[in-house]
């Protein structure tokens, strides 16, 4: 009996060992793709063979193996179902003729994610614009070759992936992160109340001249200076775009012999024109009629009449341009950008307003492309949208002049020998005195003034 029992026990033990070997091989095969899972599988195998030497430990071994299989974190199982694919590399693409590097602002994907063609992988900030890097093919990401904040060179490895592979993790990293609602600000601490003078007593003592000066300081308000919290300095690195803007503006000041001339424009006529036709204009063109179209059109006609303002210095030569491309300065969340309106001399008011509105929307959502800002022969900056009364704009190199618009404010103005209240805008023209003389600059600005004050002159080409 003992021999038979021992033989049965031996058979049962051998069967359990064979079963557990198969389970172990399954664990090892799956865990080979993850270091953490491999360690768990190795530990499970050791415990399994240690407990599988007797029948009573077989059940415990199966439970250990079960735990080893199902306790692997989900983040470590990302490659388990990946099939097919050819190892490939996504390099940092070209981001413009003059751009050789950029900084990774954010990753939209991570290792193990499934990617589809034309899906956004990351955002790279350059000197001029933030570029979205998109996937050239579908596949599964194996490795990210750079971290957020790293500087990457054009042509260097950005992502290693399995081209054409399937089964990667579905990631929602491409969607913009949900911003938490801003915490409600706590009310500011109340300032210490000044002490009020004490009320006089019901039976005041006889007045004494010597005691009066001493009583005044005692009843004066007492102010206490106290620290309301920590005084902290925060050091934040400049973005690439902000550094580039700073460099270009300082280079412009150091290069050009900059001079500024000013004038004032009576906006009465153009405001009346806008109020009279704005509804009909919007109904026909599906765009609002603003003042920028009048100034852009007037500038184009003035540039055509005075081509030296549209010219540029190139070494020892002066380059005249027969086309007029006007850069319009637009504020964006990352800094000042200047998209270009092409061939303005051929554009109508509606086309100008539509282009400005289009570029303004792209600037706000960060989708301006490099080609949108390349070139430009003249710049218009409208500080009036922020309430600026007067400024001295800086020439946008390599251009030779820039027009600064400002806020329209009611001011006393002489009309036919009488003082009237009129909507007046101050305008400024900064120009490079190396190429533009004062006569051309003043004449140019006066032409803009005349055409805006009487828009009929633009219609009659006067």
C-alpha cells in the first residue's frame, strides 16, 4: 500500500510539474518584453519549482503562477499584443530654411503607443513658430529619443518605432490636457484699521496749553508695517521665440539709423463710412469691416508712390521691390508674430479684412506656419487695440519702415478755423534713415493721413 501510494503520489507530482512548466514558459514568454515582468516571472518560476516537489504544494504553486501572470502592471503589458512592423526612425524634420534646431515643448505620445499617419507626435518650438511634428506612417512607438525641454537638431533621431505594426496602446495624450478650474482666490487680508481718536470724557479737565501738544500724538492713527507673506523671486527660462524676438529687435536698433516721424489723423470720415456700410459689408463678404483695411490699402498706395520706402539695403546695393507684401503685427500667446499679406496692391478691402482675421485666428491657436511669416516689405503695428496713445515702433529688419497705429480718442481739433471735438488717431512712422530721407518719410505718412481722412481718394487713386 505504501508503495502504491508513493507511486500515485509520484505520478501526480510529475503531472503537476509538467503543468507548471507550461505555465512558467507562458509567463516567461510574455514577460520577456518587460524587465519588471521578467523579474516577476523569474521569481514565480523559483517559487513554483520549490513548492512543486510535493503534491500538497501544487495548489499553492498554481496560485503563485496565477498571481505572477495577473499582477503585472498594465503599463508593462504595452507590447504584449504588438504584431508585425519594421524597425524605423522618425527624424526631426526641416522646419524652415534658417532653422537648424528646436526645443521640444510637449509630447503627445509615449513609448508603446499606437500611432496613425499624420497624427501629432509632439510640438517643437523654434525661433519663429511652434511646429507640430506628425507621424509619416502608422506603427507602434518603441522609444522617444528626447525628453520635453531638450533641444533637438534638424535631422537627428526623434522617435524609434515599428513601422506598420499594430496592437499598440491607444493613448489620449494627443488631446489637450484638461485644465483644472482655477482655485478661487481668497479675499485679501484686511489692512490694519487705524486707531480712532478717543472720545472726549464727559467732564474734561481744565485746558492746559502745555499738555495739548503731547495729546495730539497719542490720538494719531498708528500704522504697523508687517510682511504679508514670503517674497519669492521666480526664474523662468525664456522661450526660443522670446529670445529670438529680443535678438531681432536689438539687432534692428544696432543696425538701422532709426528715426520716427509723427502725424495725427481725423477718423471722422472713415468711421462714418464704416457705420454706414458695415452691415451690408458683413452680409455680402461674411466678414466685419474694420479700420485695418483702410490703413493697409492706404499704405499700399503710398508705397507704390514712394518705392524707396518699400526698398531695402543689401550690402552696397538698394533693392527695390515691385510687389507690396505688408506684415501685420499680431499678438499671440507666445509673443509677437508678423504674418504677411501678399500682393496687397491687388487686394480689396474685403480680401484684406479676411486675411487679417484668418491670420489672427491662427496666431491665437498657435497654428501659424513659417511660410505665413516669411518675407514682407513693410510692417503695420496696431498698438491701439491695447489702448496705446503714442509709441515709437521698431523697424522689422531687413525692412526699412514700419507704421504704428494707436488708439482713437476724442480730442479738440481745428476744422475750418473752428475748434471741434473729433476722433483723432496719432500715427508714427519709424524708418531707416540710411535709405529713406526725411522728405520721403514725411510725405509717405502725409499720404496715408490724406487717404484715411478722405477714403474717396483711394477710390480715385489720388
